[in-house]
């Protein structure tokens, strides 16, 4: 059974920086024998040895989800021999290679409910509900977080798209006009985008197994977060979560034509966040049809994902970032995360 985080129904940014959840390690119990064990004359194992960490075969495996496409679309017939992999420029041996369209999927929907989303929120609610209805199966789960001047968990883990739809329909725009900051850093209240990504990755997705993605609907602008682009990206990488950013906003909120250059409103940062985690940015403007197409593109990628795993030649769990380069032919564009953090075996980010 997949692990579940007992989350509160509200992430209050007044309490930030967030307290990391205490990880409780559960050991496997051996099955009870049919009769009493034979007596043993062996000396008792010293307590220091009993508490020493052990290394299992799978602890050092790094899992890498990826998709590959050419000019005609996604490729679905790759074999292990088609791909080559390096870590910090050192060649690695790919141990396992499968197409994982049926592996359980955990989806975090992050919904920007700041003032820039005023006129597009209904589009997001409708298209987001349709996406989850088409993607979620009984073995999958999703949750919904909204972010504006606060970060709120609107719906916790569920495999019922109807529950997420109900929460989406209740989402409202919150600008907090005339009020102070809830972050304690003196900045005006705004859009706590990076805080939302950090919380979704670190407190919701990090302990999950299998495929994990974040789909964020936003204009890409952040104001007032305690977290940064760097720490939010690191949290997603450590959770092995792929981030897809759908850039959408109310043109009128920015005075009409000014919205055309999204670089001014965080698009470049969103490109970096998505690229470093193996996802991508899809710019839909404020067009409902393009928003539907964006969700369809994400669905298609999820249906054509591969999973490879390898044991790195560098076995040190020193917390450093290891850069990954994966190629599957010069004419194919491979989409995957750019690396991972070599954290200890008690963490679950790889």
C-alpha cells in the first residue's frame, strides 16, 4: 500500500518556514515460523551493530522517468540499447528499462488564485477537472493546492476526480488588498508560488513512490514567498517530481497587450523550474482551447513515459547534486530531469 502523508487541510504561511515532517522508518517483520526456533549458542548481537544502517540492493538505484520524441511525435518503441547515460560525465550502466504508462501516478494540481487569474479561473476549473477525469485511475491519486497570499490545501489525496472537481469549483480569487504580509519578511502580500511548489514537493510528494508530477496553472509571477526558485526546484528534484507549468493569465489584469511578453512575469523562471525537473512550460495565454490542448499534451506524455534505473558508480551519499545526461539518438529530444541529489538511503527522492 502506498504511503500517505496525514496532511492538515490548510498550509498556513504564517508558520513558515515549514517544519519538515519527521520520517518514521518501519522495518519489515519476518513471518512467524511454524514452530519455536532451535536454540542458539551464538552470542547476542551488540546493540551498536543492531542499530547500524544496512544497505539493500535497491537503496542505490536511481530512477529516471523520461519521454522521447522526434518531429513526428513521441516514440514508444525504445529499447535499453537505444539509450546512453552519464552521471557527472561518467558513463553509467542502465540496469532496468521499461515503459511505465501503467505505473501508479500521483498528481499535484497547483492553482494560482491571485488577481491575475480573475477572468481565466473558470477555464482552469473546467479544464483541470476534465484532465483529472481522463487521467486518474483507481490506482492513481491527486491533490489540489491553491496559492495566492496564502497556500491552501483544497483537496487532499483522492483517486476520485469528482472530489477534486468539487474543490476546484470552490476556489476563489484572493488578493488580500490592503493587508500585510503573512510571510513575516516585510514584503507585500502577493503570489506565493515558490512556497506552494516547495510545500507540494517536500510535504506531499517526497514520501510517495512511483510517478509524481506537479501541474501548475499560473502566470509565473511570485511575490512574497520565503522559498526561492532554487529551493523550490531542489525540493521538486529531491521528490523526483516532474513539474509542468501552464502559463495562463488575465490579459486585462496587465493592461491588455503587456501580457504578451511573459518573460516580465516569471516565464523564464518557470522554464528553468520545468526544465530542471524534466517537465516543460506550455504557454496558453488566456485561450480556453489552448488550455485544453495543454492538458492533452501532458496526458500524451504520461502515456509514453519510460523508466530506467541504474546504480551510480559514485556511491557516496554526500548530498551533492549529480548531473545526468541521457541520450537515445541524435534525432530524438529526450525530456527528463537534469540530475538528482545524492541523499542518504533513508530519504526517498531517487
